[in-house]
């Protein structure tokens, strides 16, 4: 009888790995479950062992082990996990997808029996079916356009214990708020040269109905009061879409924080605030206009950043800004320019 496990990496580089949740492993496990497969999740964050090798000793034998390598920081550990499990269970089949696999397919083929390029909604099921027919391929690929995120089901969190899903740390700067994370969209329409998260290269946004349904599920089953919206662009530039999303969240009566771009207008920020938004992060990256062009982010300017911060403060939305120091083309005084910008605009984080 076939058995399937998704493996969550230890996220050893986080100060608190349990503060974050393995959304995509939960999401794809749910897809397989809804297709009639028996599947579970093995969470290496929960191991009490001192080494990966010792942790592997506790993992039971399965027919299939699946991985979603969202960050390159997890790649080496998951390569080793697959290798150790293959030695322990020689007949097991290992397949991986995720952003790292999309960007490094040839490398990943060395460590896994199959790789998934693009989304995995159909590919993971196809790997199982092909393996059972002895026609397993090395690479499975599907187009994001064939998988509309707007009406795919949200992740079933019951694969993991409650303490792995809910915590009061995601909103600790705002009080004792039970929180978790989710995605209401995937992809990004911008093409910043340093970023790999514009996969797909446009926004796939969940329907308002599905957003309300997921929040209701999280409130009823986990007592959620706050959501970290992990979307690359939480406020869509499309005003009609952003209004529909804000309305859906607002009806659910929770608070939330997320990440967006400086393209969000005052009116969009106002709707976000009314829907429960406490905080927004933006990728400023650099305060030098020349560097902004080099990194293919000339759609953003110092003025647009300042306007975003001003509008957010006016609406009492906290602002978190992210910088990258060490970009090509930086002037020698980049540090002084950055400090001056921070002193003048006073972001919250």
C-alpha cells in the first residue's frame, strides 16, 4: 500500500522555527488528500535529536517522500535528508519542487528521483501515478495558468499539531494576539533583478469567497485573531481587486499585517486599514536612484517611498522597510544616505 509524506525542513537559521509555518507543504499535502491519497507531514522542526542523521532514524518508511524547497537555505539539508532516507529505505521515491528547484533544476535532479518545475497541484499526483506504472519521469512541469489559485482549496492545518500552526509571536508588538500565516495570492508582476519570488510573473489572487472561508476555518478551529499575509504583494495594484480582498478580510473581523509595494495609493491603504491592517512591509532596497535602475526597480522612486510612508503614518499603519546593502552601483556614501533617509522618514521597523 502506498504511503506519502511531505518533509518540512528544520529551518535551523531561524531564531524560532515554530514562529513560521510550512504553508506550501500543508497546501500540497491538502491537494493530495483531496485527490484521495493518504498523506501526512513529517516536521523536522519538531525533532529533539541533535543531528539530522539521528532525526532521520525516527522517520518511518514511506513509499513517497515529497519536499518543497522554497528557500535555498534549506536545500543542503533536504538533499541530505533525501540521501539518508534513500539509504534507509532503498525503494522509496523522492521528489521536490519549489522556488529553489525552479531556479536550480539540474542541481536538484542529482538528489531527487523527480523534480517538480512550476506549481505542484497536478505534478505530485502524477509522480505517484507514474511511479506505480513504472514510467516515472525525471522532471514534471505544469503551467501556473492551468492552476488558478483563485479557486484551489486552502491548506488543511490539521496535518500538524496546533502549536505548530498558532502562536502569539507574529503580533507580539501589538499585544497577545493568536496568529498564523497564509497566502491570499502567489506570484508578483514586477521583475526586480535580485528577486526569485515573481513565480508566477503575475498575481494569482484567491477569490473573496475563499478568503472568507479560510479565515472562518482558522477562527473556528484555531481561535485565530490575527493573520500574517505572506503574499509578495498583499495590496494588488488593481483597485477593484484590492477592494474586494479588503472587503473579504474586513468582514472577517481580524487584524492582519503583510507586505506590499509603494504603488499602493492612499485610498487603497485606507481600505486596508479599515479591514484590520496594522502593519505593512515594503521593499525599499536602496535609497540611490541609480541603483534602483540597475536592479530593475525604476518603477519605484524615493518620492514614492516617502509618500507611502507618509500616507501609512497618516492612517496609523505601522511601516516596516527592507534594505539590501551591497548592491551593484552603490556610491561610497550609501551608508550615510541610508541613515539620512531613515532619520528623515522614521519608519516604525
